[in-house]
């Protein structure tokens, strides 16, 4: 394994000094890039991109080739690979997002769910990780990821995306023990899946809790954060002689930053509704912060984008412990040049905060 040529992303996650603030974008490989759309057309569909290591590697590299200032690569895959490996039958209907052939509705359905083996059942993801690591050749670190148990449960119980999580919330309040069994199985699955990614070469991991912010404070603690804490305590935290930082991203979790900061992770991902400076004061020295420009700022002109980057850098202030990112994934309608303006602005304007 080669040494890293650019490790400022890993250093910032551990609050070690850096020359400029590192930057990457959630969903940086995706439909806003014409080269991604061409690869997807060649592969046939989205899941074929994920299941073929060469394709997954090709699309992971596309944003790095276009924007050489990116400080991290993220594995090209999806959070729904775990429910698929549990036998739910994932498919994508164009324009409608993810769907499952089987839906989880009863305690018996939950009891029947297997815990996937990362090598046997998700070997295609492990192959993608090792193929991308080889191709990166130490250029930047590779991020592995998974969904949080709660977020995965919403897709499994609803059978796809949902606006109000009606079935999942009904299950939570009607039969909390059944929900706990599902979340516990998912936490075991996520732990071994992320450890598999780390052993295959992922140098940091992020847990996407996209729908945790939709819970009441009490339910968030019991049904989302508790399981993320359990996962974090089971992860491999050092590999190849380096720390493997863990990032927890609860979208709309701004109310609970203090308790999320106590879950044992190295960094918290923030959406754009929190003020970064205030978040820094609230979490103190416990964790680094990642975020948090509103992704819709990328619809505005490059000058407006640069102004917003400067405002966010100033809000964090001096010193390490900040990884610049969007507050959620980049959307398909963004012009690639606008993403480029965002990425360059972070390095251009952040040096003054690291003297
Ligand atoms: O960040 C990256 O570049 C890595 C790739 C990545 C994808 N999905 C690729 C993808 C990551 C990290 C994800 C995570 C993911 N997937 C989340 C959590 C992050 C978030 O956005 O909150 C969720 C909730 C999913 C589930 C999912 N996958 C949905 C709801 C959809 C359809 C909606 C959409 O954006 O189209 C997907 C499909 C998907 N995953 C695409 C990509 C690039 C689009 C598929 C296509 O090419 O048509």
C-alpha cells in the first residue's frame, strides 16, 4: 500500500494542523457530471455501475479528474446494498428512486432477515473498494460509507422512499420491540460491512443518517443514535498504521449536536440549517465538523458561491477540525463549473485560517 500524497482530509478529521481546509462533496460522483451519465448509459443502469468494480472505480475517479483540488474520494455505491443483501430485492424505477420487491411489515419478516456476510454477500462492494484504492495510488484518501440503521429501516419498511414514514413510525410506536430487533440486526450488518470496507482499503467511514432528523428527540436517542453508537464502538479504528476516522451525519440533527458528539465518532457531518461557528462552540474539542453549505447555493453564480464559501470559513474561524462539504448531496441540475468554483474557493480562501 502506498503512502498518501494528500492526507489533509484525514488530518482535519483528527484536528491535526493542515495548510488549507480540505473539501469534498457528498454525491460528488453523480448525474450532474456528463461523464457519469455516459458511464451509466454504458453500464445499462445504476446497480450495474455499483456491481462492477471497474465501472464503480471509473465513476469514483471522474470528479477527481475534473476537480484536482478535491481532497477525498468516496466509494461509488449506495446505502441500500445492505437491505438488498438481506434479500429485499432492490431495484430503481427511473425517476422514482429506489424500490424493494419485498417489504418488511411484521415481526416474522424481521426474524427471518439474515445478517449479510460482507465477503460472501457484498463482495462486489469490497472489490470496488480495493480496485479504487489501487487506482487512487495514494492521491487522496478513500471514504467508505453505510446508511444508519434507522435510515435503512425506513426504506425497508416503506418499500422505498417516503414523505412521512407512516409505516415505519407506526411500527416504532405499535411494536417497539420489533423495531428494536430490526435496528439491532441492521447495526450488526452495518458494523461488519464497514469493517469489511476498512479491511479492503477504506481510510475513513461515514454513516449517513439521512432520516434521523425526522424523529422526536426521545425517539432519535432510542431508535437512531443508540444504534450508531453501537456501530461506532464495534468499528476497526486503526488500519495500515493510521487512524480510521468515523463521521456521523444526521441530516436535521442540529438540535442534538451535543449528544451526537458523545457517540464516540471523530467527526459530525452538518446540514446547512446549523451555524458552523455555533456548532463548533457546542461540541467543543470532542469532534471535528464537516459541512455545511446549502447545496442549492450551487444554482447561483460563481461569485455568489465564493461569497458563501468565505462566510462559512469565517464562521468556523481559525484552526483545524473543519472539512468543507455541502450540507447534503449535490443535485443533478448543478452545472459542473459551479461545483468547480465551490471547490477552488475553499482552498483559495482558507489558508488564512491555518497560519
Ligand atoms: O457520494 C457519492 O458520490 C457516493 C455515492 C452515493 C450514492 N448514494 C450514489 C447514488 C452515496 C454516498 C449514496 C448514499 C445514499 N443513497 C443515501 C444517503 C445520502 C443522502 O443523500 O442522504 C440515500 C438516502 C440513498 C438512497 C438512494 N439512492 C436514493 C433515495 C436514490 C434516488 C434518489 C436520487 O438521488 O436519484 C439513490 C440512487 C443513487 N445513489 C444515485 C446515485 C449517484 C442516482 C442513481 C442514478 O444514476 O440514477
